[in-house]
């Protein structure tokens, strides 16, 4: 089963489109481990996947990450490494092989790398390993408009925005999904129209960054990425539950 | 002393513009530690800095990286985390605080993040900590031309390439350095003309990727990033020494 089926099935089983960004504030490794396990346990009934970033990967290393991924899989969740990988091909390959071996089902990649000697070896490795690649299409923060929103010249004879080119590339690369900020529902809608129902759309920025969960889903997002408003709460399970109920 | 002074001084003291990319092939953590220490010891007299990427950061974690950075500093080398950081601001901050705390003197960042809520908090943190930020201007691999080489529309009233916009941004952000592939000496030359002598230019892609070391320096690069042709050699010290002698 490929990543798209895996995470769609998790969403179905859990009845939730919420991907938890397990982004904890810096702390000692032992405390981070305990807090991550606790947040995961509290929220697991209300989410379909978990996304890890440098917040845990750097202090814990992959050996410390593995038990968290095992627990997540045990709770029926998909696991995404959100590292926005964007290096030369040989480095992307080495990094991805470590992430996949540690148990991640998919990772995020930056389209700025391009294909030849950039993301091509990464996609090849992911295909062989049955893992997913999610490409950044338009990030959630204000500064993203400076770059993803740039007007580019002469592409297929008409002006186009850089994010639209990234979406075309992701389609050509047969990416499993796109990251499109929940803060930009109009962009989500336009991208959904272009890519059709096959491509997964992940919308981060719900909560702390001001994205509206319902608007993002109505615009065509498949998954909502929610981090700080859940993980920094005193009762993360209760917050995740309320968010899920509000969506229904 | 800021990062620019630090690495310029190391280059002066060592009489070498070579930054070693300590990119080892995947292996067990204990073997990677041994090999990294050995390569560093053998090559230290012929290099001025060391650059670490996911090849070591993922399997060793930051606690395993620290002794390598200590040894590098002890040998008079600057230390760069080449992670092409390009996330939202809060994540960039957390990641950078871990990297700087572990002992890195600088890190690389992706301009795709833009400023507001993207790289701004990262630069602020680096300034406060006296650390450096090196921005990707034009990567070394073939696929980079698909993106960094893109023609953009309507920017200051004239057509321009995306990499030129990244260079303008890096100047406005007061970045310490730029990454420009040694595989593109003409681009190095054009960028050096634009940025003047204050901005550091790091040129990766020498050796395995086909970049010509001497041509990159003559075009205006301050530093050559060399990885596999040194670290995968049977005698890394001898290869580093030969490369340095060939430059003189």
C-alpha cells in the first residue's frame, strides 16, 4: 500500500483530517520524549497522522524518534518527516534513507531543488521504498508571498506565479501531496481545481497562524496540519477533540 | 567576532579556502563517529572549515555531533550546519537554536522562505548569538537551473532571474554569505560584481559534481566546498593536500 492509500485509510478509520505537528518547545531530550508520548496518547483518537520536524529530530536523533513513530503507528497514525528536504540528489537520498529506515511513511520536499540531480533521486528512492513525497506548493506564513507568489515570465507563453509552476512540477513528478497554507484558502481552491482529486493537499497554519480549518477543507484541502494550538495546550486531547467536533 | 571574521581568519591562518563537506555514506553511528574523526584529523591542516549535513546529523543526533564540532574548533576550523533551513519562522528559530547551541558557527538557509514569519526570526536569532547565515543563491546541480535560473516578471521593471532576486534579498537581509555552485563560474562572477567584496561566496560542487576549483576562485568565490572527492578517498589528507597545492 502506498502512502496515499495509507493516510487516506487512516483518515477514514479515525474520522479525522487532522495531522498533528508534534512541534514541542526546546527542552531536555528526556522531557521531550515524555511530553511527545503524552501528547500523542492524548490526541491519537482525534488525529490521523503525526508530523515531526526539527523540534524533535535534532535533540532526539533518529534513534530517539523511532519509539515515537512506533507508538504512532501502533495507534493507527501515518508518520511524516516535515524537513522540507531541498538539497542535491545524493544528499537527499542519504537523508531520505535515514528517515524512511527510522519509520517515516513520507517526507516533505522543497521544489526549489528542481529535478535533475535534485529531487529525482529522492522520488526514485521513495517509489522503491513505497514511501510518499509531499512538495511545498505555497507555505502558510506571510513571507511566502515574496517567493511562492512571484510572477514568472515566459512560462508556456503566459505569466504565471511561481507556486503554479511548483504545482505543475509536482504533477509531473507524481508527488503524493502538496503543502498549501490554510491561511490562503483561495490558493487551495485554485490548486485543487488544477490537480483534481488524486493529489493530496495538506494545509498547515490552522490556529496560531490564523488559518481557518473549515475554510481550508471547503476550499479543497484533504488534511489540516495543526501544531502549537494543540501541543502547547494544557489539555491537548481536549483541544484536538474540540477542533475535530467543530469540523463536523 | 562575527562569523565572517571568524572564517576569514581561519582561511588566513590555514592558508586554505577549502571547506570540507563531511558527507559520509550511511553506516552505524559508532563507525560514522570514528570515520568522521579520522577524516577531520587527516584533512585539518589543509582546510579552513567543516560543513555538516544530514549525513551525520541524522544518525548521530546533536549530542553525537558536538564532539566532532569541538575537535574541529580545536583544530582552528569554522563549523557550518548545511541544512538549507527553509521553514516558517518559529520552526527556523527552534532548529537554529539547537544548531547554534551544539556549536555550529553558521548555517545555510533557503531564500524560498522569504522574510516575514520566515527567515526574519532566524536572522534575528543569529545576530543575537553572533552566528552566521549563508543563503542559497544558485545551487550546483543541473536541476537548479529549473528554479534558480527562472526568469521572473516585473521585478523593478525589468526581467531578472530568480537567483538575482535571491541575491538582492540576501543583501537586504545582511546575510553573511551566499552559496553559488562552482559548476557555474559565470554566475559566481556576475554575483560577485553585484555584491562587492563584503559578502562571502561559498562554491560547492568541486570534484564529483565537475566544478573547477580554480575557475570558481578566479570568478570570485571565497571558499570552495569539497566533499566526496576528499571524504570517500582512501587517503583524504593526501587528496586535500593535493587539491590545496593545485590551487597555489
